[in-house]
């Protein structure tokens, strides 16, 4: 195989991998430029954001003045730390939202009753729809080959073997 052909195929493989990598996670700063402080409507803030698995939620506040606890629904509703699932107090806390579920966060310094609490629902990343040019009138073998070739390993196999469908 010619070196130029190998280089072109390697370049195509790198481009495909770059496109196939997931997009960067979003860092949702609670309260935006107001941060984690009393007097902010965090329900409104959360309603203006869409959270996906892999995103971060970050709390910015004056260290030693406030803190963050991840709690269950009961802890959120009653502003209690019983059964807390995690706590942070650095003043610049980054928490990965690593599964699809509802998360509950409160301030554990008694300010939860004044509104320093936020709940967010984290959704699965959306999947892309099948391509609109997909042809349903292919033979079984053609269909299997097209499905194989549409995957990254299939594409890479095609690049390095020269077999294209």
C-alpha cells in the first residue's frame, strides 16, 4: 500500500474519531453569576437549564459561610440532612451528574428554609435518529453490511482494508 494512501486513510480515521467523540459536558453554575447565595430563585434557575448525564453542576459561594448537601426527596422537602448522599464545602464545588435521575441539593447551614435548595432532573443523552436516506428495500446481507459499515469500527475496517459499501 502506498504511503500517501495510508496517510489519507489514517487522516480519515482521525477525523471520524474526532466527530464520534461525545460533546463536552456542560457545567451548570447554580445561580449563574449570583452563585449559591440566599435570595435566589433556584427553581426558576433550574427550569431554564437542561441537564444530561455527564454534565456538571457547580456551586460557587463564600467558603465557610455556606455548603452543599446532596439529599433525597425527603431531605429536600423538609430541609434535613438525614440520609445525606454527599456534602461539599470548598466554595467552588463541581458535582458530576452521572446518571439519569432527579438530584436534590440543599444548603446545610439552615438556609434551606429560606430557599437555598435546588432540584434538577438529569436526562439521558439523546440518541440520533436513523439517517433519512436509509433504504429499507435492501437484501438481508446488504442491510447487515450497511449496519456494520455505519459503525465506527466498520468505518475503520473499511478505511484500512479498502472495502467500502
